[in-house]
C-alpha cells in the first residue's frame, strides 16, 4: 500500500510539473477518439470523414478550450446528417439548440461532460458514467450526462436507419423525418438508459457525501448495482435490445474505476477515525475526523565523491628527529624565546597528526599488509 | 515582519517575494475571469440580474416553441386525429400551462443564478482592486526609498 501511495505522490509531482502538456495531450486524444468515432459511424460526407479531417480537427481543438470541441463535434455531426438528409440535420440542430437553451447557456464550461458521456456510450462502457460523475461531480451533472446519452442515441438511430433516411422521395423524406423525431423523443431504450444513469449518479452522489466509512467504495458499488438493476428490469419490461454483457462489464469496470478514483482523490485511514463531541453557546457539535493518508516520497540523496587529493606525507628520519628533539630541549631551557618554542611545538603536533593520519589510512586501505607478518 | 527576498541580486535590485505573489495573483485573475467580471460589475446588481433573467425568458420561449414543434412533428398526426374544439382548447391550455410553469421555474432559477454570479464577480473584483492598491503602495514606497 505504501508503495502505491509513494507512486501516487510521484504522479502528483509529475502532474504538477507537466500539467499543461498532460492536459493538452489528453485533450488531443479525446478529440482524436471523438472525431474518429463520429466519422467511422456516420461518415456520410466523404470529405469530412477523411483521416486528415479527423486529425486536423483534433489538433485544432487541442489548442482551444473544451467548449470549442463540443461545438466542433456538433457541427461535424450536423454536416454528416446534412449529407444524408437535410430535414434530419434540421431536427438535430433544433435538438442541439434546445440543449443549449435549457442548460449549456448557464454553464458552457461544463459542456465537455456531454462529450464524455457520449464517448462512454460509444465505447460500450455506459455505467462508468454514473460512478465517475457521481464521485467527482455534483447532482447537476445529470443534465450533461442525459444530453450526452440523447446525442449518442440520435447518432446511432441515424446510423441504423441510414438507408431509409437517404431516399429522395418526398413521402419517404417526411416519413423518415417523423420516424427519426419519434425515435429521438420517445425512444424507449434511450430513456431507459437516461433514467438508469441519472438515478445512478444521484445514488452515488448521495452515498458519497454521507459521513460513513468507506463511503466512496459503497457509493461506487451501489451506483453500479442500481444502474444494472434498472437497465436489466427495463430491458425485460420493454423487450429492448440492451446487451447484458455490456451492462455487466461496464458496471464492474465502473466499480474498479471508483476504487481507482478513491485512491487518487480520497485516500483516508478509517482505522484512525476520531469521533469528537463539543459544544458552544448555541450548538452541540458531533464531529467525525478521518485522517488523510499521506506519505512523503523518499528523496534520493546524491553524494558527490570528489577526486582524491594527494596529501604530502612527511617522513621523519633520525636527523630531523634529532633537530626536533634539540628544539624541544632548547624550548625547555630557554623560556624567553617563547615564540620560537611555540612554533616548534606546533610543527611537532602537526607532523605527529600527519604521521598518525597516514598510518591509519594505510591500515584502512590495506597498503601496509604486505609488510605485516601473518599471525 | 521582515521582507522576504528570493533569488540573486541583479545589480542593486532584489526580488520581492510578496510583490511577485501579488502580481502573479492579479495577472492570473486578469487572464481567467477578469474581463467577464469587469463586464458584470459595470452594472448594478439588480440591473444585471433582471436583464439576464429577461434574456433567459426570451430564450426559454424560443426553446419552448422549438420543443413544441418537435413534439408536434413526433405525435401531431395522432393528436389531430378526431380533434374537436374542446380538445383543441384543452391542448392549448396544457401547452400554455407548461409554458408558464417553465417560465416561472426558469425565471426564479435564472434570477437566483445571476444574482449569485454577480455577487461572486463583485467579490473577486474587490479582491483584485485591493491587490492592485497594495502593489501601488509597495511601488510608491520603493520610489520614496530610492529618492
């Protein structure tokens, strides 16, 4: 566990250092995935569905705020719809305008959540959305999630009935238009998924904000189970075409992602929880304090080993020893010449230190082993 | 409290950490929310919230007409089948009732939303102006000490 926590700290440090590049990289990947999916599913206009257009749009949107990507995605969808049938494009435009009027006018910065929801549905992992949105967001996030699901189903309706919608006969056009509008407004599978995701987000959010131990884990599991039950029950009742494998796998993935998110954003130590009660003049307070788990990343200390500096070793022979001894004797005799005597004593001390240092170093480095006799 | 300086001396000039913090904070604010906040606070709160609430109500009317058109396209044939004047009146009453409910809900919601937005913008601008005046004081102090 501590290793994981250290990794988390390292990840945080890396993110703090390179957040601009990481965010732009993720934005580019998201753009590539989004425009690629739109073009591969409803690429009715050949020019707009080319690889260059996909890549180009992704690159351009990388350098702008996320709301530009939302507008570009909506425009690309409308262009493809227009290539298929003008009335379909007009109805789709009206639906996008209604979404803008009733919600995105107020919080345009949250518009990218619509893309995330639609992408999750396109990647066949629908029940990751309630867990992620419920854990990281607020209950208001149900609106962009619902709009994303409606947009996804709108595209998939057109993809499924492209051949019928393509005909140029006026009766067929009117019939196609009415059937498309009916499917978008009253599509049972679409509304079933909208209901499952909305209730899932609310359940996850309500449990996550309770003061209970392991709230995040319980919320993830409960949200996934609620979504699974609603989707399965609705599918049986409506005799819909929701894939059970898909919803089961996405629920499991949602729970796993919930655990990862908890580890990244909410790692606390419930074993050290403190329940405190105190009061002031007006209130009684019942406080539950759960300590955060925090580890400091071990810092690597780099020790610089500088090049060995050769030291001068003074070898004292008999003659020098004699001189030193005579100096010492003179120092003892003549106390008046104190300065000279002090200098001599300092010399002796220094020389003695140097000799001792040399010997100890030689012993440590094994230089004098040759001369030693084996014991 | 002593002034905190960072970095090396550049000639005779030292970097004032407190001043750098203030300048960074003001620059970030100007980059992120400054322009919008100045625009918002150029109004009185009541004017701002009522203007935007009215705009929202107009948008809601447009949205309602578009949504009603879609519903009519979707189920108009069934609705108009065997229509009588009474049925038509009931249908119109339901539509008008829905429209009024929508107007009231969005009117109240938008009013509260824009009042809150104004209050937050005002608070941010106030803090920004306080930071600017502190910076000005620092600069004037420096000028005096130089002279």
